[in-house]
């Protein structure tokens, strides 16, 4: 009897082991896909162009997060031959703390007007994209966001997978450069009015906290915050605006807190980020390998931008392998001839979010850059 029971148990275990098992590791992308509650009405801070088609889409990252995006496609005018229907494409994100209904959506739409398939996406933990707790950031996860966007565009029937570029705005300018260094599928990159979030996270503005004592104090404050209130928020644009606020804070207010750029889902327009949500940025350095980017890069900044030093230093390091503000040294770039630094006279940091009153964004110049380098 005992032998019979043992044989029955063995048979049952064998049968179970032979059945297909669904585990977290074997789930398909479709099974991992999270359902998002996407807003269907037009709720951007800019009007929809009559020259483009628009639709909401989603795609997944390798971290199992589902990102929400707006896909802008040029309307067909009959000028393209059938064999030419696969277009160059551009993925866009930023500024850091903003949503796709703001600056990145405008950039994407303007590029679509000029013949590109363009995707503006909300980063992980932000806007309509998935991820809990909300408004959390990571150098790895955010770089993956860009690469997952390239995955998505590569699979579109009307996109030539060999002709994909990216645009990163403000803090996403640095992320874009990091993605371009990591992913050789990215053939052209624009970093517009860029921040290096890892540099400012560790050194403060203008390197004002670039010393061991200040970094130690900041790390201690974050450590206490993790235990006292890990969900506390901070970092939205100050409101009301103090009379003695620095000019760049006034510029941020003029964009994020007024009808020009305010959006209900934007962290910068409201209560900012989790205090500990960007902790990883302070202990990382993004741009170590950008001097090895072989593909084309355009760094664009306003002459009056408080952040101009980020773009100039990133460009110099990318080309020469060394620059002020970076304590790592590499070899000069193997392809310096396709790297450009474009300074827009008179433009402030936020003028390159939407053009500002001076219409400072050179849309046709950006289109020419991508057309030339996404052949």
C-alpha cells in the first residue's frame, strides 16, 4: 500500500512538471502589459496642427512598465511614391518633471509637420504612464524609456528602423545623450536646453555643492527622509512667486504656472517629485561614455539660459574627452565631425520649451539635422 501511494505521488509530480508553467520570467509582453486609463480628448497646451495625424499609443519597457505616448504622423499629400512610405522617426521626451502634453508633444508635432513620424512619451512613473509610487526617477529606468521608445518605433509599418533619432529636452537632454551612448540604433540625437541631472544632483547649480561635506549632508537628509516620510513631495515650481526669485525661477513660473504651459498631470506645474524619488541621480554620472557616440548629435542652448554651461560642457566632453565640471577623462571622439553646438542668441532656458515670445526654436534647422543624419 505504502509503495502504491509513493508511486502515485511521483506520477502526480511528474504530470505537474510536464504542464506548461506561467511564471514572471516566462510571461509574454502582452501578459505583462498594464492597462492605462488614457485621456482621449485633446488636452495639450498647444493646438493640434492640421498637417498631422495624432493617436494615443502605449508600449512596454524591459522593466515591465507600460508607457503612454502620443504618436504624430505627417498627413499624406500624394507627393511620396509607394516605395518611399517608410519614414524616418523621432522619439521625444522632457523636460524632467513635465508631461507629453507640454514641450515634448510640441516638438514631436513640429517634427511630424516636417515629414517625420514622431513619438512624445511620458516617462516611467510620470503622467499617464505606469509605475508606482508616482514621480520616481532612475538613470537606468529613464534611459531604458528612450530605448523602449526606439523599440516601438522600429516596429511601425511606416517607419524605417534604420532611420531613428531622439530629442531630449531639459533634464531629458542628458538622458538622451546617455541613451545615444548606449544604443547604436539611435542615429541622430538633439539635446535641447539640456540639464545633466546627475551632475546637478551631485554638485548643485554651478558646482556650488561640489564637495564631500555637502554631499554627505545631502545623503544624510535623504536617509532620514526615507524613514520619516518616503512619500513626501517637493520640487514643483514655487507658487506664489517671490519678488526676489532668480530670473530662471521666474522663467520656470512663466511656463509651468501660467496658461502657456500649465498641465494638471505635470509635476513641475504642481507638487513636483517625491523627495527621495530622484536619489539615484545624485550618486551617478551620466555622460561618461558620450565621447564614444559615433552617431550625429546636436546640442542646442539659449545664449541667456542659466543651464547653458551643461550643454557646453557636455559638447566639449563629447568631442574632446574632457571638460570643466567632469572629473573623468576619456579619449577624443572618433567622429567629431558630426557633433554640433548651436547657441540661440537671446533665448533663455524655457524659451526652448515652446519658442517663447521670440519664436526661438529653429524648427527647420532641427528638421535639416535629422534629414541629413537619418538618410
